[in-house]
């Protein structure tokens, strides 16, 4: 049997800020809502969201013999998370300003799993960091870490929404499971919905990816175009305005220290940047996924849009 306190101690020692433990089960209500979301076409170019629907809502279908889901969270909030001045046209979501969290968190989880398996060689399990159709935000709610806000992100008491998640799916029962988080801390607030510059938040916890700036700048771009409002990779608008992010501390784990400040890199620098410079400066970050050419195009689009808004003409 898994010792819950030992798992949580391991999480802290490894560098996570939060850890909760939930029983592996099926999320029927989430499946109903997700299928309605797909019917509306809100997945846009995210065609992978339609894959493995039989696994997405039950970790036991994803990992044979799964009994327990350990959800770990780490803060990445930094000075970049606090927003940009109106004049900045090369904005980057703050999670992308540090080393690629997929690799960092995966190493942390593997360290935890190795330690658990050293003590119990018969223990089977897998680690996940955005790498499988696992409902990690709902799993985090089940594990007592927080609630899903109206912007569809997990909001945690004390750390807000600037957190990244990773999971251990283990094939053994725990001696104790955490109580699911049932409080809705958003109340009547709708600042995130009103702040979304493209209206991508069509309703609480409903994101239309055809309008979402993050989708347009990070994922395969939808067929339609939207005003990127100064963003060239990702978007933090719905987080920067959230009251639950106002007084939370900055990240404590140095692995999530920003490697650069997007406000210091202007449009001309992005457009004139060489492939070699990009690889050297941004190769360890999530920006590698987008690639320099796409960042150049996004920066040029924002520059042109900004000039149109001020009545200026772009230089040939």
C-alpha cells in the first residue's frame, strides 16, 4: 500500500509546491461536457483532442491496473507573469520564458517514481506531463489542490493559476486519499472572460480554440485569423487579471527561473534573429516548439496591427 505522507514528502523534496492524491476513477460529467465542446467545433485545429476518447476520462483505461493518481503542482509565477506595458508587441506567456517544463517536471516525477519503486520493486506506474489524454486539471480537483476557474485553468489557494501540473499514475492503493476540492472560488467574478481580447472564453470553463491566441501562436493555427494583441507565443491575459493571482508569491523552485524577459526583445530583433542565435538563446525553452520563423511572422503581424491602430504605415 502507498504511504500518502511519504509521497507528499517526496514531492516537496523534489521541488513541487503542492501534491494531492486521488483515487483513479471515471469522470463521467467531464466526458459529457467534453463531447459537447467537440460538437461545437471548439477544438479548431486541435485534432488530437478527438483521439483516445475511451482513455481520456479514466486513468484506469490509460494505465492498466491503475488505482491511484498523484497530482503534483509547481509554481512558475515570475515578474513576466505580472503583465506587459501596452506598448509591448512581442509578448510571450510567462511559462515559456523558462526551461521547457515538460522535461523539467518529467525528471522530477521520474525521480519520485524511482524512489517509490526502490522501496517497493513490485510497484508499477507511469508519469505524465501533458503527454497523454489525461484530465489533469480534474484530477487535481479530485486530489484537493484547487478548482477549475472560469478561464478553464486550475486555480490553487495560495499559488493562484500560475502552476504547472504533472502526474504519477500508480498501480496500488493509497493509505489515504485527499478530499476533492468543492469550493468554487470564482463566485460572480468574470474578469477573465471580459479580459480575453478575442472573446475566446465564450462561457465559464469554455474556450473556443478558433479564437484563442494561445492556439493561434502555439498550436497548429486555425484557418481563421485573429488579432494577436501583441502576443507572439501563448497568452496570459486571463491570468494576469485574475484576483487570485494578485498577491501570490513568485515561484520558489529555481528550475523555473526565467531565462529572458520578452519585453527586452523588440520586433526588429525577432525579425533579424539568426537560426543560430535562436537555438542558443531559446533552444531549452518551449519556444523551440514554435520555431523562429513562426515567431518572426507573429512579431511582424503585431507590428503591422499596432501601426494600423495608430494610423501609421508599416515600412516596406
